[in-house]
C-alpha cells in the first residue's frame, strides 16, 4: 500500500469492524490488539465487549487505547455475565459497516489478513465470507483448514453437512451486502457446543465461503478455552452433544425454505453427519465404537426431530423419511 493510500484511509469512514468479545483477558488481549495495529489495511474500527471480568481486562484495554488513539475503538463493559455467545451477539448488533469479523480475545492476525480477505471478497461477488488457514499455538499447535464452500444453495448446504465440522470460517471476514441481514449465534443447552459451526451453516445458506490457502490466522490454545472444555467431555456427553448439534443444523435447514425434494436430500445428509457414514468429523472416534443397535438408536432419535419439524411445515412422515429419489 503506497503512502497516499495510507493517508486516504485515515480520513475515510471505517469499512471494516473487528468485533472482540473479551473475558478474563488481561494476560493476552494486548497481543491481539497489537496484531490489529500492524495490519496493512488501516480502514477499520474495533468494538470490544468486556464480559463481566474479575481481572484487569478493562484497565489493560484502556491503557492500550490511550497509546493507540489513531485506531477508532469503542469499549462496552457488561455489568452482568453474558457468556461467549451472548457477548458476541451483543457486538454483532452494534456493527454497521459493510465488512466485519469476530476476533476472539486471544487470537492473532497476520499483518496482511484484513487486506487479503477484502480482496478475496471483492473478487467473489457470491461470497459472504473469506477465511484463511489457521495455525494453532500455545498448548496445541495444529494447522486447521477447511475447504471453500461454493455453488448453489443446495450444493453448498450438502457440502457443509457431509464434510465440514471445523469452525474455521467463523473466524473469517464477512460481507454484509451478501448476507443481507444480521445472523446472530443461536444458543443450545449443551454448553453451546459447536455454535460457531452452526453459525457457519447459517452463512452457507446465504453465500459462498472462500478459503485463502495460507496461514494468516493464529489461534491460541490454552486450558481455559471453550474449545478445550468441549474436548474434555466424557464419551456419553460427546455423543449427546453431537446429536444435539445435528438437531441444531436441522432446525436451521427447516427454516430455510427448501423444496421438499431438496429437504429430503438434506435430511439424508444430516443423518449421515450424525453417524459419520461418509466422512469422519469431530465425533467420529466416539461414534466408531458404537454397535449397530446404538447407531440405529441415534438415527431414530434424530428422526423424531425430523418428524416434529416436518409437522410445522405440514410435511408427512412419508415425505421426509425412508424414500428413494433419483
């Protein structure tokens, strides 16, 4: 970016909003904010929601803002504890720019991240989200990838259900012009397991999700992370939350207005997702040890949800289950 472009950005209304939900983040929030300060693309603003914390998160953030006054930053302090889902939704409701992204309080961006995501979205008019590969650091150091999701709405949704579990795209940059309205994170009664992935499904219904095959995002792993708490579930709970996750996906699909033949194909894909018949997803190592009776019981439980959802759309059991299609 040349000097003239940099000067122009300082006098232009921000086109990108970075949403940072924080909680007990005093030890790492400055690293996250510094990774934004180093961005090649400068035309952004930061919205921070500090969930009710007992540490010095608020003081640390305010000191950082005093040192970096050129970066437009708003701080919201919650008086009641919201939890990570409600905290993110609070920020989503505050966002007004064309582009936005959710940046967890402990993650880091490569200096080219925002610029490359915007360039990707501008080159792909049907894309609602652009995202990169992720490098883990801290207690774990995996490289996490997720393929692009392209095509028409039915094709995208089938691709998601059969092949996608990782919430890589949840950390991408979103184009509001494509999604047309705000998409809040839904909650569930299972420790909000995989709600970020369910949000990806909602995005998939709106447009394409485009992968930039470079490591431009760095995810911190530590013992207090939400994801780590999910990994510590026992076998029975893992199976239970995976069933609830598949139910969460079905609820969104039934609200999306698919034709009955399309819906049937999506139901079959959801059942395949549940028992990992096609592609091994997160719960595969737990489900692989189940016998056929247990797998049939899981499918039967999901079918009860399918029938209940179908009744709200006046679909009969025969329209949704045990059919053959060409």
